[in-house]
C-alpha cells in the first residue's frame, strides 16, 4: 500500500533531527556541537572544497560570511561591519590576515565573562557581525553603495549605512573603530583601558592581560553592569524551554541526550602553483585565456600571432626557447589570431606579432627587440616589477641605489588612503624596464629627501631627486597624470640609446650622444663617467640659471609694485600685484645626455654622422628636430667624451642662433623637403597660402604654354586664306624646307601630297 505524498512529507518533517543550540563550556571556552543519534554526526568542519574553519583561543570559528546579491536582505537586522574587496587588489590581500584575526578575536570574545549562555556570546550580545563582499563578482552591489576603491570598510545598522572606516588599516585601527561602535551599542560594556589585541595571524591571546597601549576612555562601568544584567534576564527567558527541546529525536523515535564533541580540522595548506611547470609556450584558446590569464593573479607573457606573418615565423624559435628558459618562473603563452579572432579583437590586437605582459587584470605591451636575450631580460624585469610594491627603509634603499639607476619612491603615512595606493598600483607594470617602484614611511628617508607632506612621490636618478609637484589629493590619485610625469623622468641621467627608447631620448631636444665601444672596457667606463659628470654639472648650471631668471622676474614685479605705491596709483598697483610669474613661457629647449653602442650601431652612425667608433670614442650633439648635428669644438677638433670638451661646446650650440655651424643628417633634397614640411607645421596658414599661390602660378604658366603651342601649330598647319583652302606640307627643292601653299581655284597641288 502506497502512502499519500502528503503523509510522506509529514513523516519526513516529524522525524527530521532537531539540533539544540551549541553551548559554551565555562573556563575552557571551547565551542561544542551537538551530536545526534543519526548514523553520522554532522561535522562543523568543511567538506573537501568547502569553507575552512579556524580556531582561536581553543574555540572553533566558522568562516566569515561572504555577502552576495542578497545584500539588503542579509544586513537588514543588526550591526554589520563589511569589507568591500577585489581579488585583484594587492592591498586587499595584504589586509586579509588582519581582517581575519580581527573577526576571530571578537567572535571568540565573551562580553559577560560570568555567563555560560551561548546567547551571551559576542554576536548575540551586541548583534554585531563581520562580513565581506567580492566587488568583482558582485560589482553592481558595490556600485549601488558608492564603493569604487578597495579595500573599503563600511558600517551598517539595520540595513542603513552608518559610517565609513577612515582610520589606519591595521589591527589596532580597526579594533579602535569596533570598540567605539560596541561602546555605543552597550554603554559601559567595554574594558576601560581597552582590549589586549593578538598579533596578526595568531591563534590566541590572553584575554585577561592588559593592553600594550592602554586607552584612556570615559566609560560608565555601572551602566555596563546594568546592561549585562538586563541581557542576562532576557537570555534566561530565551533558554527556559522544556528539556525535550534540548534533546534530539532519531528516525526510530528514540530520544538521546545531547553530548558534546569538539570538531577538529586538520588540513594541509594548499601549495602555490608553480608557473610554467613544463617549460613551454602554452597555446591559449578564448576559454583557457579567460580562465588562466584574465581571472587570476598569475603573471603571463603572451604572444599574439598569425601563421602567415613572416615576423611571427622569424621569432617562433626564440619564443619557444623563452618558454624553456622561464620554466618554473613565468607563464609563457601564445594565441593564434586566425583561430581566435574574437579573442584578439577583444584584446585590441592591431598587428602581428603583438606581445603583452599580463598581471592581475593589468597589462603592458612589450615594444623591444625580439631577440632571445631581449625577451629574457624583459621577462626578469617584469617579474620583479609585477610583485607588490615593496616597503623599504633607509638601509634597503641605499643598497638598491648601488644597482638601480632609477628608483621611484612613494612616501606614505598613517593617513594615506586606499585610493592613494590604488593609483600607484596601476602604474607599476608600465615601469617594466624603466625603473623600480618602492614605498616607505621611514623618517630617515623623509628627512633625506626633505619630505614634509604625505603622500609624496619622488624619483631618484643616480642619487639626484626629482619631485612630483602635483600635491592635490585628486592629482595624487590620478594614475594617468602620475604615469605622464613618470615617463618624463624615468630615463637615467645618461641612458643607453636603443631602438625602443630612441624617440623618447632624441625628440624635441639637444642630445649629447657619446659614441662608445664595449670592446674597450677601460675607455668605455671612463667615457661614461665623464659624460655623466658633464651631465650633472650642466644640470646644476641650468638649475642655477632657472632660479636666477625666476628671481629677476620676481624683482621686476616687486619694483613695479613699489613704483605704483610711491605714485599712489591704485590701478597700477593692482595690475602689478596681478602679474603671474610663469616660467613655462620662458622654457628653453631641453638638453639630454645619452650614449650609444658604436659597434652594434656602426652602419647607422657611419651613414648618418660619418662616425666610426674604430677610430676612437666620439661625442655628437644632435638636434633631431632640425635634422642637424655638431661634432667639432670651437677650435675645429672633434668633441671628445670629456667633461671639458662637452661643456665648452654645448653653450655655443644651444645659443640662438648657434655660434657653431651645424652639419646636416640628411641629403640636400631631403633637407629641402624637411624645411618645407617644417614650414607647413609651424605656419599652417602661410603654408596653405604658399601652396595656393604656387598652384595659381603653375596654372597661369601652363595656360601660356598651351596658347603658344596652339599658335605655332596653327602657323605650320593652316594654309593661306582662300575658298576651300586646305593646309598641307610641301618639300621645296633639295634643301627640304617646309612652306605653306595657298589652296586657291587654280594653283598648287590640292591633294596634300609630298612631291
């Protein structure tokens, strides 16, 4: 006989195991779970792949609640302290252990130590909860609450936003915020001197110990005791239930008294995945690219190619060898854009091959040479820069200066916000191959670089600092503006000229270019040292001249103000005070310094400048903007890589007009075309008028030529006037002269034949 469906459902409901509330043992403070008489007691530990439980002060702590799309429903009751984070934010990863320790510490705390009731534990007593939300998975929820930077900590009460945490992002700062909220919920319930905090990542702390730094707070102990007594009375009423409710019923109808069992979790830590385990270049599809590259924090160096591309075919062997060289260090991949058209379109691939470095949702394009050594060198630098921005002190920074020519140093303090750090994070990949980026709060470094405002960004090139002077908060958080400044200063004082950086070095300025050879190591090092000394001395002179010029303008302004005051002329006085000293208007053409490998670039140097490094080291002062250069001093000798030779020649080159005659880097015809193009660029209206005048002149000349041509043809071809006259050629006698003959009624050969 079959049971009706309703009876079957009712039987399941009646015989379903009922779990009693877990109780907390006094003194030992250990969490307990209720074991039923079912075949297998439910364990509080997670199954494989589930959330991981932890233990703090001997008490098992469940995983922190991860909010999802039902945000408003989850937080509609009680207090909720929520961390908004992103899996791609390294600051979120840094603060994660602190956030977890904070949660474990408060979850296991006992507000009323003399109570043995579970209802007097932290969460029920204060109705205060911790939670996190992944803003990548639930971006619309984060946007709806106005969160656009990570990590962000916000407090909610009964589903309504209360306030945002704005203190220092450490355990002490977060705990101070929580203590203030708890004190407002239950006045007088918190310890007067504060709480003893554990170390980040610790598994326990002495709850009876005094805090390391007692906090002087005015707390009402009597009010706290009264609040505790009131809560105890409510808790007693809540647990005053029939004993049968605390028992569990099995499917056989037997009643079993609850027993205690401590759940144990003993799982080995997950091992970090080793990149490029097989030492090859992995062929990526759209699906594997999404899974392995864009949604992970792993670093990838990926080549986008087409099988028919000759340049792709030429670098195929080097790319395969790169995979072997980077085994266990860096993931190497490749995408066939003929097969994965949609993927390449989404990545905005414009040509082949295109090589991109990916890390944590950010990317940067490799634009260097495609030799194996160049690819390996970039890969090593990329791995170094792609890591989190390192925190250094004065000793570590001094050690870095011995090996790094360009170091960007970010100064921060306790008030630096996550928005400030986010801007720095977004530019670090762009610095691959250009410089190191580190951060510090060391007072010794702040004193060395004369830092008085935070945050502040400085670049040190060979020990010489340059400052990012946009100090407004929005400027310090504008990563595009920061990157633009970094590009202007990320070259060393005397960089090597290569194919990838040549435009940045040569365009728009005079460049003192040393032609050197590594084949002569001693001369090479001595020449580099001399060029660098010349560069530093020239920079000092330019700085001094700039300061003098600015002071002259200030003195002139002050003179006008004093003159107007002496005359009592208020209008002139206001005009003088309104004068703004803008040094940008007086900006002169910049002078840069660089060196080039004369052996590697031998052919280009010989055809462009007529220089052969086999004859010895030389120096060229180049003006790429005007296609000209100087290679001799005032005395007619070649400019040598020495501080004296460079500094005595350079002022005569940069003067307007130059006091030394330049040479051209192009032919006469090329120079003429360049001058025409330059005239059009500098004076477009005059250039357009010149083209129009040239076209009109050419048209008039052409029409005159056409008329004259028609006149000559008419004189030769037309016969004399007469009725029905026909023009013809006549060979007259032995001389062969041409003459016309009238076509009249009687005379002449009218058939147009040649006699």
